[in-house]
């Protein structure tokens, strides 16, 4: 099976997104300030890579984002988070 560019980009984005989740978990769990700072730097570099690859995917139409939320949808989510009925 031969992988095409679109598949490779999608797989790479999936991997980067997983790394971002793991960095977030590690940052929250460490008490060592130096390690926490290093992990944040790694996470920031990972986020930059993700953003660059995302832009390439958008330019090549490999990724089409969902429609933008309406103002009513935004207001509804804001209400959920500002009320105690979450």
C-alpha cells in the first residue's frame, strides 16, 4: 500500500494532536518547576508545528474546517459555562 501526501499529513496531524494531549497531562502532573518549563517549551514547539501543518492542509484542501458557530451557539456555550447547570 502506498501512502499519499494527504494521508501522511492527516496521520502526522493526528500524532501531533496526541502529543499535545500528553504534554498537557505531563505539565499538570509534575511538581518540578524546571521540568514543567521544559515541557511547556516542547508543547509550544509542538503547537507551532501543528499550526504550520494545519495551514498546509488547508491550502491543499486536505482539511476543511467545520462551519463557524453562530452567535446563538456561542452564547449558549457561554451560558453553560457561566451557570451552574453544566
